[in-house]
C-alpha cells in the first residue's frame, strides 16, 4: 500500500499498473496532467489482504488550495507479490479545520492530522 501511495506521489504509472491485479487493472493510466499533490498517508488498519487508509491531498482550485481526504478499504491479492485488487467504501471529502478528522482519532482535524501536513 505504501509503495502504491509513493507511486501516486511520483506519478509512476508503470509501477501502479504492475502492482495492480490483472483482473481489475485498467489498460493505461495518464497522471501527467493530474494536479493532485499527495500530502500524507495514514494507515488505519491492515489485516490479511485488506488495508483501510486515509490519504490526504490538495488540489489548486481557482488559486485556492483546498485539502481533501480520501478514505478507502483496499483489497489485495498475493501472487508473486501483493497486488491491488479493488477498493471498497471509497469516499473523498473536502476538509475543514473544525470537522472530525477522517483518521478516526475522534479529534478535530485542526488538532490532529492538519498539524502533520
């Protein structure tokens, strides 16, 4: 999971495709013009073949940087190496400082993960 996150931050399309299981892998990816800036990955839980995580990112919208959190439970399969299969409960939200942090700490975002970005 962490290696795939790093590949997204580096826009390494080849690695992402190689680490994606053939049964769900798209034919190609085009991240060259993607304005997403990945800021932080927080693993909530990892058990057997499932990883629940929150990935924080920014996107520049009309010269105002907004921060978002993508939460997902990813499924992996073990072939020779672990490969991404699919994601469940995928949700992306725009964050505000006074909302509860999506990392499930129970704290407000401004006092939790916001301080790490």
